[in-house]
C-alpha cells in the first residue's frame, strides 16, 4: 500500500465552513429543470411532452447505447421541453416540471426486502442500477452499470472514494457520517456484482467523524477495509487514489480496470442502495453550498433540477460573487447563468468573493519548474501550455496533453500567474475533434 502519490499540493482546505452542518432537506422548488444530458454518453430523448403530468420517480428520458435514464424528482406538470442553460456552459434539451407539491410516487417504485434483494443476480442488479439512472456522483458522471459490466472478470479491487480533496466540499464527508449503512449496503451490492470478497474504502485523515461512522457500520463485515490517506490534493483523482491504495499505476490512456481496479464514489454507493432496496431512482443528492462570502454554508439534500439561484438564496452571501462554481475552486466550472440546475454530478456550489481574483496581465514563465514538481501525472504543464497555442494536435499529443486530469495543481502553484490549465480542457476537445476527423 503506497498511501500517497507523486506531486500534488496542499491548498487551504476551508472545510470548516460547512463540515459541521448536518444535511438538511432543501424545500422543494416550484419549478425544476431536468437536463436530458447529465452523464458521459448519449443524451436522453424526452419521454414526456408539454402538458403531461408526471409522478415522482417516473422515467422522463432515456436512450440507447452509453446512456442512463433521467427521472422526475417531484410530481407535477411538464411546462416545457426546451433548451436550457446547463452547468457545462452549453444549452441542453431539458424537461421543465411545475411541482404540484403532492409528491405522488410513481407506481413503478417498489421497495425490496433484504431477502428479495439477496436473490437478485449480478445481471439483474446491473439492470436496476441502469434503470435508476445511476452515474459517478463525484463529478465524473460515467454510467455506473457500464463501469461495473466492463469490470466483470477484470476487477479484483474495488475502492470507495471518500477522499473529497477539494477545498470547501464536504458532501461525501457528511454523507458517510449520516448514511454510513447505506454506503456499506451499496458497496456490498457492487462487490456482489463484481464477484469480490474484499473492498476498500479510502478517505483522507481530515474526516475523523466519517471514519468513526463507517467503522461502526462496517462491524461484522471483515471483507471491507478502511484506508486512511494523508490529506493532499488531488487524492480523490481516480489514478492517484488507485496508486495510493494499491500501488498500481493506471497506464497512460488506460482505465482503472486495466490494473484490476474499479473506483466508486460514496454517494454512488448510497444511490445503488436506494435503487436496490427502496426502488428509488437517482432524483436527489447532497450538495455542499459554501464559499468565503457565504453567510450560512449548508449541506443540502437537493432534488435534481433545483436552480443554483435558489441555492444561493438559501445560504446568502455578503458581497457580489466574483465566481460561482459548479464544484470546488480547483476543478469546478464557473457559471455564467445561475439559472443552471443541479445535476447528478453536482457535489457542490462554491461561491467565491472578489479577493479571489488573481489575474496577471501578460504573464511570463520564469522557468522555476514548480508546475512540473506538483503535477501528479508527471507532465510538463508549461510545455503543454506552449503546445496548446500552436493549435497542432500532434504537438499537443507529443507533450501528453491527453493525460492531464485538469486538477489545476500547476496553475495554483505558478508564481508568475500563467493560466496553465485554463485552455487544457478546450485543447483536449480540439485534439479529439482532429482525431475524429482523421478517422473519417
Ligand atoms: S498539467 Fe494537468 S494534471 Fe498536471 S498539474 Fe496541470 S492540470 Fe494537473
Ligand atoms: S510554474 Fe509557472 S513560472 Fe514556473 S515553470 Fe511553470 S509556468 Fe513557468
């Protein structure tokens, strides 16, 4: 067990803002916007139209291929099916639901007893996970049933990710403190699907209360091991976590299954348990709403489709925000329109004040090498930055742009204020487009 990884940084954690606030049920909004694209893969096709009535948990969108369905988080009436702003910064086809506040449950939702669930085969469990619309809830949003089915026969180690290394975010920490039995129950289902007798739960050493709650829930379950890792960013990144827990290195361009591993987020484990035992699809999630100008930081159990505007109103802020991020300050995406809804991968909304503004006019590299020292992927960020400006896919590939996990360690460390990671995401898309064009 390696217990750490190369590079990384120690940004101010700022978890204290929200870590002692228990999860509160967010009052259900009057209007919810459910994007048809909340996962990696093919977007859903709407299964409802304007004027339809829907029940809580009813499937309202689905598609073939790499896709999971989306469900109505409340009962009510479909007001529109139209393009709406999305946390990705694009416009996405969405179903707009007017809440009738009756919470009329979809008749398809039927809970199962332990005995009934125990009789389910791995295939049946994977189908339940798919039909519940479950994706990686740490932000990756990869369909979980695909991750599990592609790991069959290859994976010998499953790791539950409770690292949550980004500043401010404590949603998984609170989840493990308040719902540890559900996390363990979901993990046991994952173990059954993958045919494993042993599993790891990995959390950083800055979550003692979550550790205690999980230890209690794990009593009498000898196959589940708790790994306490030193807090370091980006400990929660899949490849870094796998190395820290197992010492195995995922090869460049490879998936965790290539080294026999599968990483599942703790919130995803709870969603699996909810789906299998309660029959409930993924229609709610915990969101940490925090930041340095927030008046009352909170952890909220939020229906998918709740607007960021409503979350900002719920916590209040002392000044006009400099940035509102979907996610944390290191990897989160700044939002230009706060009408965007919470989606399945939204673990946090981080509201930052003007003092976080750090822009250097005409930044110049001073060749200090700090960005290289901290890159957890062993890359040369400054060379990627230069290659990015050539616009040439081959040059960008030559400096291993596609291995960048967009963690932001390089930009955080750069004393010259070179905006290293800013364009890496767009540059990767350019390379993918060039590769697709070349294939054609
Ligand atoms: S180059 Fe990419 S992986 Fe390396 S530190 Fe920068 S953002 Fe992180
Ligand atoms: S950290 Fe900034 S200044 Fe130092 S080598 Fe990297 S890009 Fe240049």
